[in-house]
């Protein structure tokens, strides 16, 4: 049994020795193959293969290009952002410019409107500065009446210095106040007073031809440059408030009629001075106590209100076209207008 065991062991050892030998042989064979592969590999050169230094350089260059690309991309992104910002700024400025242009147009329109209004106002001012023909004529008429009344007053006072005669504050009448022509309560002219009235008639007859129409019209530029025409020379009788209304009206009217009769008796030609309607300019009116010029609260006031007014009522045209008509009528009446032009 021991011998069998030994034999089995020997057989196992022989089998193991044979296996080791086969392994070593296989490994040796593989080593030889690897040596041959290495030899052939060292002998083999691929024409398309890039040398490593060149490959490394190419890779380095590629890395550099990629870095440049990334940097350029960043710059492009920054540039795009800048462009977007500039476009937004341009849009904003364009909007501001449009708004400014719109405002400029509105201001221009407003300026044009104001300029038009200014021009219209200037025209109105110029029109206001230009004298209205009718207003200018009426002004000349009022001036001519004042001149005529003052000349007549001065002539009367030169001959009768004690006579209380004044030009009214409105420059439209001569006022013979107090007992200048009539005694208190009387409507009859005394001899001395009648002589005053007769002389007033003569002086008035020397004034009227320049301001009236009719056969004795004698208009001239030196006496009536404004071509004024008298509508009426009204002899007015006025009293104070003492006495009844009927009494004062009768007294005032009687004094006016007495004055009228004395004047026309002395100078009948007074009735030949006519207005534009062909009527005698000399007329009579009695007002009694109804038109006081001051309050009847004192003797002086009542004396002032007891008076005869010789009122000049001038013709007032309603339009400037009538002014030409007046000039023509003065010429037709023999006023010498054509020679004065």
C-alpha cells in the first residue's frame, strides 16, 4: 500500500513537471512573438502619421485658436450688447428728436398765430390812430363854433364892457346873465337895452355868412376852414325859480321873443341865413326855470339863471359821406369853396 502511494505521488509529480514545461514554452513563444511585433513595428513607418512634436504644436495652436475664438466670441457678444445699447440710445434720441420736432412745429404754429394776432392788433391800432373822418369833422365843427362864439363875445364886450356876457362851459352859447338885457320881472326891452340887442344883431349878421347857406352865404377858409354849418341860432329865455311854472315859462318865452323881434327889426337879413334844410337859422325858445345852470339857492345863483342864451346849434352829419355833401352845398350857395381848393 505504501508502494502504491509512492507510485501515485511520483506520477503526480511527473504530470506537474510536464505542465510547467508547457507553460514556460507558451510564455517563451509569446515573448518571441512580441519581440517580433516590436521589431516589425519599429520597421514600419506610416506616411500619414504626424510626428509627435508637430502634433503637440498643432494641438497647442488649436488650443490657442480656440482661446482666440472664445475671446473673439466674447468680444462679439460685447459688441452685440454695445450695438443693442447704441440702437436703444438711437431709438431714444430719435424719439426725443421727433418730440422736439413736434414741439418745434407746435411752437412755430403758436408763433405764427401770435404773429397774425400781432399784425391784426397793429392794423387795429393803426386804424385807431387814423382819424375817423366823421369824428375829425365834428371836432373841427366844435372848434369852429367855439371860435365864432368867442369872437362874437369879444366884439360885444369891446362895445359894451359893462354887459355880463360869457361863453357857456360847453362852448355852445353866449349867455347874457342877470339884468344885462331885461329888468327883473320884465319881458320888455328898455331903450338902452334895445340898442344893445340891435348891435348884437349886427355883429351876429357879420358872423353867420361864413357858417350858413342862402343868398348871403360867404364861406371862406380863413373864417371856416372846417366847413361847419349852423343848424340853428336859438334865442333862449331862462328864469329863476321864483314864481309859478306858468309865469316863468311866459316870462322866459316873452324875453326871447322880444330879443328876436328887436334883432330882426334891426337886421332883417338875419332871416336870410339858412341851414341845410333851407330854414332860417334864427329861432326862439322859452324854457322858464326848467334849465338852470346853477342851483337857485342864492341871489347870485338866481341872477345867473335869469338869462338870455344865444345858442349855436351846429349840423352834425350821421356819416362821413355827408361831409362831401356839405362842401358841395356851401359851393352851390356861393360860398367860394371851389376857389379855396
